[in-house]
C-alpha cells in the first residue's frame, strides 16, 4: 500500500511538471487542448494529496512509540499529572494549554536531562507548570493574564531549545514551510504563464508533497517533538 501510494503521488506530480513545462514551451505540448490539460491537472492534484495522506498514515502506523518503561520517575509523575488534568479540563482548555505538546516536551527533556544541564533545568519548570495549571485555569481572565503569558512563554522557550540545540521539529513543521513556499512559487509561476488559477494550485500541491515527505523523514528519524 505504501509503495503504491508513493508511486501514485510521484507519477501524478511528474504529470503536473510535464504539463507546466509544455505550457512554458520548454517541451512539446501533449495532444490535449488547454482546457483538457488544465482539467487534467486539477483532477490530478487530489490524487497526489490522497497518495500523500496514505503515505502519512502508513508512517504513523510504522512509527515506533516511546517506550514508557525507559522514562524516569519524574516523567511518570508528569504524565500522571497531565492525565489527571485531562479528566477534568474541557477539551477546549486541554488544547488551549497544549498539554499534549507539554507531555511530548517532557519526554524529550527526560531523555536529554542526563547529558544536558539546560534540559535538566527544564524539569522543575515543567513540574511547576503541571502543578499550577488547575489554579491558572480557574483564575479570572484579567488576574491570570501575566501567569498565562509566562506559561506559554515557558513552553515556547523549551520548544525553541529542542529545535535549536537538538535539531528537533514540531509536528507538521515542513508541511507549513512547503505550503508557504509552494504558494509563493505557484503564484509567481501563474503570473509568468498568465494563469493565476492554476499556478498556486500546482505550487501548493508540490509544496504539500515535499513538506509531507520531509515531515515523514523527520518522524522516522525520531526528530519530531
């Protein structure tokens, strides 16, 4: 299934590239009218996206999860605290306070703490964040404004450290970059070809394909927070 998905995605991306080159006059045009060519590309893009989604799902199934038995008692305490918060927090607040991300950060910090002093220093900060969360959530909005800023700033600083010092990336990091670059290049291509409808579509499709590939690669290498 995974091999077929890769074949489908790559084959259809090549079709899109060939059509772009023919529109630019770099290769002979295919035996299609302009309308038929544009329609073909538009219908091909969902196939590429579907292939990428299948690949991503396959990678998620194959990806090795962290072995919880290798974590320290500190991490087990943090995981227990997060689990207790999940029991009483609304789904909105659980996502708002990024508890899934905080738990993944804790797992990474736990793994690096025996070798890196800065990661070791993050441990009491993470413990304090989880212990104080119930009070933070229940505080009046204006009263807790600065505390909430500190909470999210601490998480952001830890993510930046993991990205800079340990070369990790957040989930969907390359997909976001690929989409942004693909949109920009696609718009430029559409302007050059005099077709602003097709350019961004092609650019986004290619950006999604490349971004997904790099995200999957980072996941297999264990570089995703």
